[in-house]
C-alpha cells in the first residue's frame, strides 16, 4: 500500500527556519484523491437525515484505489450509498459482509470499478469507504446517506454532531490481529474542504440555531418560523467536528408522528407497514422532585490516559482535559449528599482506586479524596477502560445505596462493543452516566454506556464547560429511581403494534424518550390511537398519556422506518454476542435479513456497488491511496515528557474491519484503530510502534489561576458549611478583619461564614448557578439544622459587606 503523509516537495523555508509543506501528498509525492465533502442536513423535529457527497479525482497516470476511514454518529443508520462516474450512477446494495468483500475483490481483479462501504465490527461509529479502480483522469462522486436521532442537551437544545475527527483508538495489549501503519494528519492540515447546509422543520417554532463553527444568519422559510435554513460560513476547513444546537419553543411537548410504508415493499413487513415515532417527555410531580435522594454509592471513573493532557479545545484556551476533569470532580464531590458512599477510580494502561472499597461520605474521607484528585495527571498511558469497570462490578453493592457510575473519558478505545456488553450485563445493579471529553470522542462508546447502563450521556467539545453538564447528570442520579415502567397501547380494532425500540428501563424528569413502533392492519384515515406510559416513582404510581392520529404525515420519507430498523438491528446484534465471545448464527441471520430488507447498515453487512456497464477492463497496476482522517493530537498530548528522550511522530491503526481476510482486501485492510503512543508501558521500550506525526512539540504552558467559584467551593466542608478563616475572606474578596468585624455578635462563626458564602454565590455567580446549586442546597440544609435565631440579621449584614441585596427567601431559608 502506498501511504499518504505530509512531505516536503520543493520545500520552502519560513522565517523561523522550519520546513513548510506544499500540500498533502503520498510518500512518493503523489496527490491524494479526495478533494471535497458536501453535506446536506435535513432536521425534522427530533431526527435528522444527512446526505454526504465525497468528490474524488485521480490526477495520476495509474488506476487508483482510495481508502477512507471516517467517523459517523454511533447511532446513525446508513441507508443509501451510490456512486456517480461521469453520466453513470451506480446504486449500492446491502449484502452479507463477507460476500460483499469477495464481490469487491473479484471486481477489482477483473478490472471493474467497485465501491465498498462497511461498518467496523468493533465500534459502530467507524466506517471504511473503498473506491476501487478509479482510472487516470477520472472523477467520481460518492453519495452517502444516513439518519440519526438528535440528543437532548441540558438546556433543551437538540445536538447534531458531524464528526470530522478520528482520533487514535487505543487497543489493549494482547489483542488479536496485526497492526498496520496508516497516516493521519493534524486537523488543521486536512486537504479536503467541507460545505454544509441545513434545513430545519418542526411542528414547533424554531427559536435559534447555534454552532461550534461560524454560521451564516438563520433564514426562516415561513411566517410561523417552523421552517428555517442555515449554512456554514464560507471557508470552513473540515478540521474539527461540526456541532449544531437547535432550539424549539415548547420543547417538552410530547409528539407522535406516523410515517407511511414503502409502496414497493410487502404489506406486513417492516418497510411495507406504517411506522410510528413517539417522543415522550415525562413530567414528575413537583412534590417528588423537591426532595432529592440522600443515598447512593457514587463511583467516579476518570480517564488518565496520555490524550487527557490535550487542551480542552483546539482554540487558544490552554486548560487541559485532565485539569477540567479535576475541577469537575471537586464540584461533584462537594455536591454529594451526607449519608452516601463514594470511591474514585482512574485508569490508563492500568487502573487505580483511592479507597479499597467505597467509603462513607465524611469530612475525613472527602479531604483524602480531594488531595489525591488534585495530584492526578494524564500519565497512565493508554485507554484500557474494560478492566477497571470489571473491578467495579466485582465489588458487592451496599444495601440501600443504589450504585451510580460516572465515567469521564475522551472515548478513544478499541473494544467499544465489549465494554458496552459488560455494562449491559450489569445494568440491573447500577446506573451509568458517561461524559465524552473533546473532539473525536467515540459517540458509540459514550452513548452506549449510558443507554445500556440506564443513565445519561453528555459530550463536552469546543468551548463547552464540563461542570454544568456533569452537575445536570448528578441531578438525574439524585432523582428517585423510576420502577415498574410499562407502555400500553390503545388502537382501533384491526390495528396491531410491534415495538421496534428496546424496552424503556430509565426515565428522567424532563428527558425525552423515543419509541418506534410498526403498525399493522387497516384503519380509517380519521382513526386515532393512544399510548400510556405507567411507572412507579418514589413508591407512587404515575402515568403519562398521549393521543395521536393514525394518518401518515407528508414528506417524511422513510426516516422513522430506518431508525426503527436500526434500533432493532442494534438490539439483535447485542443478543448475538454472548458473554463467552461466541456468536449465534441464527441471530446473525436475522440481522442480515433485516439489514438487507431495510437497506440499513449493520456490523454483519456492507454496501457494495459494481460498475458493470463498462465492458472495457481498466488497464495498469492498481495503486492504493489511504485518505487521512483529521486528528486533534500533538505529541505533547500523549503524555510524553521531553526527559524521556523519546518523541512520538505518528500512530498505528488496528486492521480496518475486524476480521482478517485472505484476499487482496486483506493486504489493503486499513486498520482503523490507531494505538495511542502512550499505549505502551512507560517503563518499556516502544518496540512495536512506528510513528509519523508532524506536529511541533511545544512546552506545556502554566495552568491559569483557579476560578474564584472553585476557590470558594474547595473550602466547603462535607456537611455543607464553611469555616470563618482568611481563605474564605479572600474567596469573597474581603480581608479577614472586614469579615470578622461585621459579624453580628450573636451569630456563631460557621453560620456567619456559610451565609457569606451563599450571599456571594447568589450575588456574583448566578450565571453559573447550575454548577453550585446542589452544594448550596446542602449548605441551606445545614443552616436549618442549626436553628440559628439570627439568620435574617446575618443575611442583612452579609449583603451590606458584600454589596448585594439577596433576599432571605431566595436563599431558601
């Protein structure tokens, strides 16, 4: 294989005396064939259809095979793949994966053009696109279409992410299969451009659209503002993930939409029958929500692999991921309720835990944990997350203390499905809340952990602050657990329902649940149906009802059908893998049949297209070109210290699609799973690693001083109170004398200090209230328990000292 890399063709020397490259070339100074990517996004309420067109051109004098490994959202349903060569369009078919591979290899061997698109067998968010036998001077446009759900964010925005960054995926030592070298490039130097246009439509008005990238102004299409368009600003390079946040008015209103079946499909089949998509937003009684749980075992699992030393964004901000995670753990630990238990694990190539087993939340244990958290660095090597999770599950659960697992990781692991299977196997004993940190975090891993663990997933990218997202998940974890969930249907006579989605096992206040269901049978166009979701909340029975029309909506295409098929395929794929690593051929056959019938990708099928219209075989030796995916890493991100005398310059990738193939394809197998440089033991020589990074090594910058909010939070005691000391005075911007001299004489020091802290929070940090709200509630509970008679007097004195006018009732006193 001829590999792509940056090299110095007729190099220029800049003013600093450093070599400058003249573009992306192969090692033989030949051009890479992918020129541009065009993306059209159509959002309909809570789901999106994405059409990507990849434009290739062979400017060489030999036929080319171009291979591109790229990320997609982990829950995407790829449903169309075609190629345009000149005036000829070839539409791909879904076939069993090995048959598709053999057909592709046979076509190349006979001089035909062929195109292969396949999903990784280890992680469903990685795809490989092979463009075979592109003749000299020929151009080809590859059209790829997928549908996906939009995730709900803390502020009710719907998140769409177009992944650009494919970061190294760490492969644990001892994994089977040979690694081959493939070059990726720094994200700022990707050679292909991106155009991105969006159309949004919803039953509700669209209030705004935001992005991590520069956008042109939002254009409303109608006066009701239920349809709008927006584009990326001109000149955008595909050098980072494109994140879009869409906000609707009345976002929590439940909806139900019926989509007509495919006319050419057999009635009674999934694609032939109508499919219903339900969007439910359960609302819990305020009386239940006002009392958060004071019990639980909180196990925090922090990634300390080398890549956690990267900056939190690719901008000017210098805070590293591990530093942001340390600050977040401080907030989280201070916000835990008295009476709970906790422990902290951290992992890389190995793992550590602060306590031998979970301990009771007390001042002594909290201080010990915070000292060790403060010292944590991104210095544990690779990203072997499976072993610490196994160890956590091996610990016996504490009676009457529901286990809550919080996982913080940049999500770059090789064995995604194995990790998710383990979480699902133990889902009855805990809830799992996951946080994907930084560009390129695996959506399949982060979403899969939360989905199978009955928790909630969050992504922290660009300039996002980790703290508010984590605190929202802590609020979810402290909500009373919902039990005995059931869904019942009320449908007209002659109509039956087959639910395509997994059984709902988790419901959180204000969080959406999507249900896909196939409707079979006949009914009048005016007929209506209903669905009731019943559950037990804090021992009280509750229910939510929704009525809907059975009349199919117009112009929805087959989006719901494909998402329903994808949901069913994912469930079957998990059933197919048992705990011993054996495969169930019967279930695999069902997956292949459903995938072929629905035209939706799976781990056992692939899209294959062969140009059989060209009778003239393509002449000449076939050259292979690997299209580089952007990455966000520099050598310093991998935890290499200059003192080691070893500087990484590249990465390895695991073989592209899982199984080794004894064919021409085996030799070109790309190896999507890149080993992180720090995957090797830091005490051993990097014997098997070969590197090809071109990043500059920069000295680590000094971390900025601690935020005043975090400074105040760090002083709070486990019970919820503050002590009156010089550190508290400095945190609220006063001297010790000022704080002590203004204390009402009848008030004890701890009550006065706690009221000062609360007044300062409410007076100067309301923009970050979601970050400190829980620890403030704990402080208020402590104050109430003191039965202090002079609280009102203290509030007045604190306002006067600090220059605020916060009312006693605002504090909750």
